[in-house]
């Protein structure tokens, strides 16, 4: 969901009177807590469940240090994972890690583990989940509806344990892989997974797809995988296109390993526990995978991805109220160049139309990209503007999250040619990128100042409301471990934490 932030008190220069610091903190704290989400009319949707994600809790917190990425390689050293905004933080799940060139295959992350980043405390926490835990996978789609994380499709590792032989000798699990169309839900209050068994016509089995939430429904678009099945998809085959990958079907395996791209559009309705294929109109995108999507109010934007042998740079808009597609006509030769495995996030501009922020990807010449682009959707003739000041290195098959109106983060990914031969080592990202897209709030500056000058305000910190005090104490503790290094994380505001 695209949340506007009320433009209250934004300054680049701050002069602090230590005798008034407590008043400043409390006033801004109360004002931000009363801000209302424009889409819902309520501030409750941005609050995190107190038991697991509350920024007022400091138990079992693993501090994250950008300058020592080896402490949390599990966060950075992954690709094909999912990441979603949750409150003023982010959840990271799944994906795989490239192994050294002398080994075969990939190392997939445990699907029972979810990482949570707290923007306010600048900390990472590993959460353990239970229930119908999904398979290890990459390339899945994910979206957040209220306090539930929905995960669908993807390239799965499935462990099958055969029956024991009669002689009683032990046998090892057999590893199989599958391209899935299953869907799971993670309850973020109790961290319990449930595999859903919906009615209706299911999606095509696919990975490298995209998902988003709208009107409490989980939408899925595109992807790469086996062709539709006549016995399952016959009634909806007029609603999508499928382009087969001729390089696979003409190969050694013939029809056994048929794969291709689709532009399927459907949604999961939890209330009906059913997959629904909506009627849509207009000019839909071509079949594709490795594309990116972003939601701004009642519109969804789809950028790029791969179709057959071409990586695209087109941009489509889907009006979610009418399910009408339109192509945003930019000059044919306009940048950014065609790409796949990029990220696309909504950008706050203070206007209803908002903007899009594009980062990285993989081009038609097999280059990992590190460029960053902004598209202001409020303009009559929108054009991509390069944001060189935000560029911090190449990334592909990463994830990006808009934490709030000021900060976007880029998580994980690979920094070189992912399609190199297996004997060529691939390299993962070494740190999370923090993109400061707007000036920080006054309170963010104050929190930063107090953290760095904690001795001067030690007595006043104890007089603050509980939630503010805990956040400051967590920041001060984290600052102790990084005071001798150059931190590149900027502290944020506290607009979503509840009052005592």
C-alpha cells in the first residue's frame, strides 16, 4: 500500500537547545502518532503487532552493522527472495545463495526463517515460524494483507523421503525441484504458516512472477513455467497469452521440459478461498517474467522483464477499479535500457499520482546494472530521470522496499553476470543499500543527535515516554558497536509507534 506522510517539520539544519529537547521529542511524537493513512482513514494499519514486531520491545534483537556484513550474510547473501514493507520496517523471506564455483547447485535458505528489519531501531531480528512451512524456494511472489503474508508460486526444492527398504538400510532424502502454483499464508501475529487449498482455476505453475495486494485480495501477474493444462485452464485460456521458449522445447528433452512466459492476471480472494480470473480490457503487457510491479493507490505499474530473448523497458498501468490496462507511452529510445530482475518501488512526492523508483537489473548484454531512475507520474509527459546520487553499485534479482516517505532499502541480489557458466563464481551483495529519497524529519535528526551525544541527555532520556525511551536505548546500544565505523544508515522518524 502506498502511504502518504504528512509533510510536518522537515529541516536540513537543526540547532538543539538541550533544555527543550524533551518537549520537542514529545510534541513531534504525539503529532506523528495522530497522522492518518490516506487510504484507510485510520492509523492502525501501520502499527506492528506488539508481541513480535513492536519497536518498544528489545528482546532477542540482532543488531545489524552495515560495515560488518559478515555478521548477517543471511540477509545480504541471497537472491530470488521476497521482501515486503510491514509497518515502518521490512520482512525478508526465502531465496537462495550462490555456492562457490567448484560446487554444484544452490544453497536455499530455510523457509521457516523470516527476517524483520526495524527502521526505528536500525536492527534485524530473525523470526522462527511453524505450521505448514513452504518448501525452500526462489522466484516466488508475495504480498501483505493486514497482518498476513501471502506467498505463491516459485521454484521449489522438494525433499521426498522414500519408504525404507526391506533390509532396513537407511536411505537419504531425495531432492526434487518443481515450479509451483501453490499459495501459503503466514499469520504475523503468531508466525504460523498455513498452506491454502483454494477453489477456482489456479494460476499456471510459474516462478519469477510478481504479486501485489489490493482491496484485501492477492493479485498475481506473469511468470515463467510450464504451459497451461487443457484439463485445468481451458475455461480461462482466452484471458491470457503464453509464449513458449523454443530454445528449451527444441532441445534434448523435447516436450518433457516445455517452458515459457505468460501474462496471466488473477487474484486470490481469501474470503471465498478461491482463485478468480477477472475480465480485463485495454492493452495488456506481453507475456513476461523477471518483471517488477508497484502499487500506488488504485493503480499498479508493471515495468520490464524478459519476453523470449528480449529484456524490456516498457511500462504498463493497470487501473485496479476497472481492470483496464494502458501502456505509458515514453519515447522508444528513452532510458532506462531494457532489463529484467530489477526493483520498482512507489515514491512519495506529496502529490496523489506519486512516482516510481527503479533500481538495478540485468540488461540484454548480460550486465548487472546499478543505475537508479525516477518517474514522476504527476506530469503530463512523464520521463525517467536518472538519480545518480542514489546509485550505490550493481544489483540484480534483489528486492527493494519503501519503508516510508524518506527511505527505501535494497536487499540482497547478485552483482555480476548471473548467467555465467557454473565454473565462474558469482558474487552477492555485501550490504543493504539505504536510499534517502527525501529529507529526514526533524525528529529523526533529534534522535540521531541524542544517540551521538547520549551522555549529555542521559537523565532526560529516562523521562521520555516508554516507547521513545526504548527506541533511543536500542539506538544507543547499537551505536556502541559501530562508533568506530562509518555508518551509512540514517535514523528515521517514529510516525507509526503508538502512544503510551
